C-alpha cells in the first residue's frame, strides 16, 4: 500500500503515542497496545517523527527509509547492532521503530570517535532516545557485546569494511547474532568490479558482498532494488550523485 494512503489511514492518536513512546529518553508514557498497529505503521511513525532533524528528513526521498527498514526485517523489540552509524540518520529511525523494549548498539569506529567532538552527535542521540547505547569499536576481532542481537545493520559502509579484514567483520556479525538473526547490508553499487572500486570510488560489487557474507555462514534471503538507479554509470564517487547513486540492499539470515 503506498505510504500516502497508509499515512492518512492511521489514527493520529496512535501515531502520537508511538512517537512519544520511542523518542522520550528514559521516561515513556503508558506503552502503546502493539496490536493497534502493524510494523509498517511503526516504521512510518518513526520516519515522520517530529524528533528527526530537518537535514535527515531532506534525505528521505533519496534514501527511502520506510521501504529500506521494512525490507530489512526489523521488528518491534529487536536488539540491533548498527555498524558505523555516522551521523545517526538510521539510528533515530531504528531506535523509534524497535521501541522502548528494543535496543540499538551504535558501533562507532575508534578513528571516528577519537576526533575532537567525534562522538558528540551520536551521544546526543543516545541521550534523546533512551534505548541507544554508544560502543566504540577498536576492531571487530575484539568486540564483544553484552548480549546477542536480532539484527546487524550497516548502510553505505560495507565497502570500507572490505578495505580491511572483512572476513573478521563478517565472522563477528555471525557470532553477534542470535540463531535466525539478520545481517542487513546496503551500499553503493559497482557491478562487475569485484573489490577494485572499494577504495577509489567508495563502491562495491554486490556479487562480492554476496560471496563474502555467505562465506561467513549466512544465507542470502532477499535482495531489494528500491534504491537502484539505472542512470548511474558507476564510474564516479557517490558524492557526485547527491544521494541518488545506484545502491543495493541485501538481507542475509544466520541459520537456526
């Protein structure tokens, strides 16, 4: 059902309750009765939340967060490890989508965290949303979270992981997940290039991602072309495409 139809059909009272319950740090009103809304409506409520900054909202047309989060398989109450969340574009949406009974571990690379003020933005999000915990990552070979997670999430970062020991990163994701958990990867596409464009064009061949992630033990469950842009010639950095570079999204599943 198109987003505009669902937005007009959803009760404004339910929307208000969903928004308040997930974006008030540490103190939430009485929990929403989750039978009132389905996951699509929780996701939509997170996307249209007034708690999101205008700069994030301006990127929605290009990033299509409602469709991407729905495709990823996020559920209410999920515990998510978000790898390299950057400015927190998806952190805010995921935090509200999983709700106060869920949790987001925002895994910030140490090189980013060590910059002056490098954690200020993500720490502010953690303060705003009571279910976000910031974790500084020195390396995935030594990272241990206090619990296994339902979903490992990375958007527009996997090509950077591929410049290092990506097998270690993928092995960590496999070990961090509960049996049946999801590993979600979205990135800038460079079809047919293998790993040759990861450091030069900041893109990666989707086939290379499929090969590497399945080698870690995951099964490819689904692919989405919602961010596909056939007009992208794949020969320049995504920065030159104002957010609309050709992208792919892959959902992998850890076996039960």
